[in-house]
């Protein structure tokens, strides 16, 4: 009788233990209350995922993906990890790969911000550029086969790698932190979708716990997700991609679960960037474009609730730090080069907070 896999079990036990120890060392992320003086009966909160060790919401996903792959027997000592990522997931996966002494290569579009590329390198990862986001999948699989490595494939496994019933996932954390607020059960939670893993986790948790919270999707205009929700036959789009990194996709990813979404908002890139810039000034530190996209959807929801005479709370995510976008969203020369004039949209967002619009 041959004992297949036994030689790696000790290493896998060690690797899982290393990741669990990292979890124990890390505090939960903060839930920020964002004042809305013009809407006294409605409270807005942002869960600040930028405070993770790798600076973004994707830290949770990377941890779950590594545990899932380890416990499925897909990763062993010496396995090269490959991921298709526009940046943040790659930064986080590079962190965990280095923790386990594994080589990590991120396959990403050439348009990925220079700050993210540097952060991947800082975490010990390597980068492999492709010309467009649509090429990442096949190139990642090819590279993994060539190197005898493992393609982590966040776009397929994000929705199943996280325990959506609890285990301190992002949904459980939000509701625990909201417990002592005036409206502890949010009327709405607003999220973006890249893989769709976060929306799947929150949507399933809400149903599992029998909560009245609705789930809204904030999606870049160029993305397929809001189009698919309006017409299920639409599963991919062509044309120029969104410049908002981390959310919005040209195809419906396997991890995106549309039946969990109650409403979708298509958000122009210029509006997302403007909202990120205004919010950054309001909270005193930079936040990224995906957070701005979320904020635009939150603004629409708050206004709708106010018009209907409703009271309640709205929760969304501060997905990552805007420090990663100093050369793009917070660089006036870059904005001008790409044809973005955010002045009108910034005035509108400022007016929302000040009660002028």
C-alpha cells in the first residue's frame, strides 16, 4: 500500500498553523461612522478594510484562498503560486506566500498602478504583465502549467473559500460591530464586485441569519455585473475597461452570485474618483476608487430613504488605501491625461455632505 500525500501533511499542518497565528495577531478592522448632518435619521458607516496588514479588503480573501487550497491538497512545500489580479489580491497573496516560503507571481494588466506593483514586490512577489484584463485567466493557467505551480484563481474560488455562515467573516464582523448602534440592522449594505466573493459572503450570511438587510451592488459603468443583473443573457462586455481597480469585470465571474443582489447602481468612473477625493478630504486620509464607487451608491440610497421618510443605517466598505493611487486618482496631471474633470462631481458630493444638494 502506498501512502500518497503523507510526506506533505506535516508541512500543511505547519502552514495552516502559520496562517492561523497571523489571524490571532491581527485585530478586526474598524467601522467608521461618517456624519451626515443633512440626514439626521440616517446613519452611514464604512468598514475600513485598509487597516489589514496588507492594506485592503483582499487580505481576507487571500487568507481564505490559501487555507482552502492547503486543505484541498493543492499547495505543498515548494509550490509556485500564480494569481490573476489587478493588484490588491496579489499584494495580499504575496504576503501569505512569503509567510510560507513560496514563490508568488501575479499576472496583471499593464495598466495596474505603479504603487500596487511596488507593493507586490515589497511583499516578495513577482509580476507578469498582460495587455488586457481579459488575458489574465488563460495566461495564469498557462504559467502555472509551465512552472508546475498552482493557479489560485480567485475569480472561481472566492465565493466558496470563505465560510459565509460565520467564523468572523466580514458579514459577521459588520453585524457584531453594529450591535450597539441606534439602527443595528442595516437597511442596506453596499459593496462592489471584482470576484463577487464579498457580495456572496454578505448575501448568504444575511439570509442565513434571517436579517432584513438588503444588498446593493456598486458597479463601474464599463462592468458586466450590473448589465447581467438587468439581463441575465449578458455575460460579458467588450470595449474600454473601467479605470477603477479591483471592481468591475468584463465577464461574469464564476464567484459572482447574482441572486443575492437586491439592487445595482452603475457608476461612472469620474464619479467614483470624485467621491474618493471628497471622502479622503472628509476623513483625513486617502481612500481608493472602489470606495468612491461604493459612496456614490450610498448617496443614492440615503437620498431615496430620506425622500421616503425612512430612518435607518447604511453600511459600505472602505476597500483600500488611496496611497496606492497617488499617481492616478489623486494626480491632477493623470486625470487631465485621461480626460477626467472631477470638479462638478466633487461639488455634488460635497453638497451631499453639507446638505446643499
